[in-house]
C-alpha cells in the first residue's frame, strides 16, 4: 500500500460527475472529497436505506463489506423521489447528514455542518463542511437538480 495516493478523484461537472485527468493520467484524491461525493450520489437511486432491501447497491452485497463501508446515498434517493418543498429541503439535509455520518464515526472530523438552500424551481445547493479540532478539513458545495439527481443525471 505504499503506492496508494488516494481514491480516484471525482468532481462535479455540469452533466453530473467525472474523473480528473492530469498529463494523461487519472488523478488521485488524497483527501476524502471523492468519498463524500460517492456517499451522497453513489449507490442505487432506488435505495432509500431501508434495512435488507432488494434495491441496495450491488457492492453492498459483496462478502466482507462491513456496515460502515456500505454505500446507501439516502440523499440521492430522497431528492429523486420526493417533491421539492420547504419541509423536504430540510429533510434532504437530514438525509445528507445520515449519508456522511461515517466522517464523524471514523474520527475523521469532530463536526459536520450541512446546509441546503433552494436556488429556484427544482434547484438545490448543498453545502458540506467538516471540521477537526476547530479547523476546517473539508468544504464543498454541490448543485442539485431536484427530482433528477445531481445536475439532471
């Protein structure tokens, strides 16, 4: 594992997500931005996080995958199936908190700050910030097209 330089680096693009290339090579993410992105928008859109459901992402069924390693993406499911209302915008924030709870559980951060804001008809802005010992260790925002997943995908 001495050559490990991080996960595949994924970024938000106008048509969803994409990996990053530099000098013809796929870039790595030595931080945990890709893990946050996958936690929010990975997995199966049909999986609402119910216990033992048939809509779970196939990777969650592999032998040896612990509960803390499973990808559910409740946030992605919620914005895909629920109408955009003031109450549901707040509930979507709670779903994002559930999806990213592992950051606290794994001791990566002490505090997770998640906020949501409507940006118009069926458009949502999701803000994610993580702090450790009072210092900002991660901050990102995502443009979300409500009802179709991230940026309409």
